[in-house]
């Protein structure tokens, strides 16, 4: 149970998030995509707080690995290249 208090952007009424919901969609290219969300009890507006799929999870792991590898890189050009790759992966995740 989350019990986080929020304000609905649509009806402007406050409420506590008591239960999170999960909905799965099948995408031909990316397989299953899971949307985690909560619903305003007053106007039923849905708020997605997390999206996951095998592809997104793979990209997140790759981004984490690259970011952690920058701690051991001494060459400035190599570090810059790694950070650019991290940024590219981050943009790809947001696009999905």
C-alpha cells in the first residue's frame, strides 16, 4: 500500500493513492508492455507512473552498466563517448 497524497490535475481534488493498477498491452514489435498506474477516485483520470517491457528493462540495464563503467575510465574522450551513449539510451527509453 502506497498511501501517498496527490492532487488530481483534471478535477483538482486531493486523494491518497491506495492501490496501484497494472495493465498489459501486446505490441507486435516490443512484445508485452506493462503500464503501472493509479486512478483518481473522483473523476477516474488515470496517471501512469511506470512503464516496463523486456526492451525497456534491457536498455535500463545497459545504461546502468555504461554509467558504472565511467567511474573507471581515465581517458576523457572515452568517458565523453560513454556519457553520450548513456544519453542516447536515455532518449530511446523516453521515446518508448
